[in-house]
C-alpha cells in the first residue's frame, strides 16, 4: 500500500483524537478543556481499556466536574460512585483520591488554570513534563498522553511522539522517527495521526488490512 494511501486510510478510519471524542477543543487552549484532558490522561494511564477510561472521563463531565474548582467541591464518595458506575471499578477508590488531589493542586499552584503550568515552565517542554508529573497519578504514561494531543495548542511541544506511537508506527511499517512522522501531515493534524496509529494498533490493523478495508466500498 503506497504510503500516502496508508496515511489517508489511517486518518479516515481512526483519526479522531481522544480529546475530540470527549468533545474537547484543545486547539482553543481553554482552561476547562485542558483540565478535562488532564483528568482523562490520568484515567487513560491506568492499566484499563481506553473505552472504559473514556467512559469514566465523560461521566465526570456529565456530573458537571469540568473545572478544578467544581471537582474540588465534590465528595470523595461521589467521585468513587461515578467512576464505579462508569466501569472504572478496579481503580475507583484510588483514582477518586487522585482526581481530588489533582484539582486541589491546580487551584493552589496555578489558580485553577493549567495554562499557568505552561507559563511557570516558560514554555520549555522538559519543564512542562516535569511539572505535569508532580500531579499524583500522572507519571510518564499520563504525561505522554497529555502532551500527545495538547501539542496542537502548546506549540513548543511539537513535534511530540511517545513510545506507544512509535510501536504502533513500527507495526505498520513506518519509521520510528519523529522527523519522518511529523512530515507526513500538517502540524495541526499530527495528533490525529498519532491517535490513528494507536487506535489501528489496538485493533490489530496492518497495512494490508487497511488496504483491503479501504478498497472494500469500491468493490461492492
């Protein structure tokens, strides 16, 4: 399958970012969306399916906990109940605590606005990552997830890819090279490509299967 066709097929079938799936517009760099994405990154970094993590993230928003101040006012037992009902059962109690701590820290350190973290780091990617990992529950994986999609707004992070996306690229025969991968699409589409690689890898797609699926409508 020609590379251009492979990339087009990837984006067409799997190119919706996780943040977009949650209804977030990270390119707008809005505090509420950044906060909700950090919460989702924490949820997705646990050893649980992305489907359940996304369901839990939506459940938090459905309860109206869309800002640090609103989440900080919630009760631990209510957060636990919401996570449990969303299928996040194995980690509900611990994660309920982590989410509460996260909200409190954003309020205390950055006035409730994650853009303050960016400015505190002087827009230096390494410092931003270090500060992100100061949140309990955000380790390397959580920081990777957050940076992977927020780079559409925090331009100093671009181009960013992580081990998960490199492994997915390798499975499709693409080089594990940030310069190469970022040159395949426009900067604003790069997070879409990274998500497409991950989603395709999770479903066991290969270049051959993508090619067959891409041709199927024309064959009918």
